[in-house]
C-alpha cells in the first residue's frame, strides 16, 4: 500500500472569534493511499485543545510506512492523524465497493439513499448589532438552527445578544449557544437563569471540559440543555454519558479520531437518549465532506454543524455539497466523493 501526504494551509475568509481565541487559518495534511490501483483520500487537520498539535500530527504521519497495514497503527493519542488514516482507508474501501461513504459507514443499517442533512449556521462572537445581522441573514437563507458563539464577553452582554437574536429571528428558529468552556459554575448558572426565558435550546460546553459534575447539575436545575464538546477530547464518551453530563454530544470526527469512531460515539449516545450533533472543526473539503457522510449514516439527525465551507477563503478542491434552505447535500458518488481533490491546486 502506497502512502503520500501533502501539507496545506488555508486562510479563513475572516477570523472566527470564539471564547478560546480567534481562528484565522486551518493547517493540516492531505493523505492519499493507493492499493492495487484503488485510491482513498484522507485529511488530518488538527485543532489544539481538541486534538494533537500540527507538529505532533506531522510526526505521526511521517511514521507511516506504506508496507505495513495502516489501520493497525497506534494513533489513539493523535486523533487528527488517526482521522486522516481512517478516512483514507474508508474512502478506499467504500470506493472499491461502489458505495457512498455514508452507506459504507452505516453497514447493515444503511439507508437506501439520503439526499441531504439539516445544518445549523454558525455566528461568531461580535457586538450585538453584527450578531443580529449575521443571524437574520442566516435565517433568511433558510437555516432553522443558529449557533452563536458566547463566552468572550460578560455574561449579561452575551445574554442580551442572544435575546436580541431570538427577537429578530423569531421562535421558529432554534437558537443554540457555544461557550467553549469559558464560564465558571457561577457564571453558567447566571447565564442559564437568563437563557431559560430566551428559549435557548442548549449551551455547548458551558463549563470547562473536566467539570462533568457541574454540567450534570446544570441539566438538573434548568430547562436549557447542555451539549458536551471539549469534554469528549481525550475522554471516552461513556464517561460523559455515565455522568449524566449532556443532553447532546457534539461529535467532531476530527477530534474523535475518524468517521468510524464518530458514528460509533453517535450511536452510543442515541442509545442512551442523548442527541448526537455531527460537527466539523472548520475542516477542508475532504474531512468536511466526510463529516456530512457521518451525519447521513445516522437516522434522522438533528441540525448539524457542517455548513462551514464558506468560512474558508480557499479550499483544497471543489465543494459539491451545497447548502440549500438549511440543509446540505450528501454526495452519492462512491466513497467520499472528492476523488479529484488530490490533483487540485
């Protein structure tokens, strides 16, 4: 089996402001594996805080030996590198079988055909007026779920921003917030008291990743839901589920170590009555399209965080997954459906 890697760096159209800082570009690696004439593409785009660093990912990929079985490599502590390898192998195998990746991932539970998956729009941290404008633009474009970044401002200011958004878009648009673990327990409780009245569906990672008990307490005391994101980084999903710490798990294939693991975690969550929301880490087109397949492999997924292609100023290749009326199209070609990306410049 032959393995090639190519490093890339992609700027965002504009910085994405979050409580953890501003994301200005995405750096990673495109992988190409070839076996007996069959080809698979993968992508490893690390995001420190969720995955290993770029340097650690590079070191892991440099260890790849085309003569050994890639899927037997120990990459559990380097999820982005494992994602790249696992995705390349999955693309190769699904292509070899002539099936789109989502049907290959679903296995015996594969649906006959999934045309699209509902998605949310992501609104970065910004002053209230800019936030409302971005939210109304998204609602006018057909998005029925909005995720607004919070946590970088005082709690009262963030609550005012969310209230203004809800007033602007109306009750038919689901409103979500993402604090990226920025709040203390006291701040989170103050926010949840306000957001109960606003009608926010859930707050993503309102507390630091390790505070599972605090997340469980919020769930017990408020109507606003809790979604776990960073809490899944470096921790088994079962630990979060057993702690009763989440109404939803944010399943990022890049952070979980591959599309196969993301499907596994999502299924485990759904068996426990916990929603699974498949989300990118603002990836390039190969990983982003694979994440769409992960969501499509699940029955009736909620709105997922997959509409992130427009955040990039440029990409590794053409994006054939269009967003129309708040839903993203699922490619029906064999494999991931991005076979021409390796040769693109």
